[in-house]
C-alpha cells in the first residue's frame, strides 16, 4: 500500500503523533488487490473566535454585541433564597439596564 501525505503542521509524519484529516482512496479496484494508493490530507482546526463579546457585565444582566452590531441583554441566573425580594431584583435589573444603555449610547 502506498500512502501520500500532505501535512500542514509537520514536514514529515512523526511516529506516535495523531493527525486530524481526511484519508482518500485514489484507486478503486475491488477485484484485485494491486498497488493501492491512498492520500492523507491534514486539516487544521480553526481558531476559536469570540462570537458575541460582552459590552456590559453586571450583577443581574450581561449585554453582548452581535456581529451585525445589535446589542442583546442576557439575564444571569437568579439566586432565590429566603432573602430574595422580587422588588429588589426588578430594581437591580432596571438600574443595570439604564446604566448599560446610557454608557452604550454615549459611545
């Protein structure tokens, strides 16, 4: 069997190292097993990109900016215990929205 490699991370394949990629059979012949050819093409993973960066990070909400420029508020998980007050929670969310929007609209 002949194996042709097209590596991107190394010049030659290293013993024991795993490579991510596609293995392609170049010759199709099911009747006879003669000098089969394969090609391996290494694929490199794409670097992770931050899709929606945070433009505001508060105690109750975060605001992220999408790639089209729009802003989206996201609620953080609530801690509901015996000291939880709906009024204080709603007031905290309101205050953070006001502060974040004032800051974002000024920029």
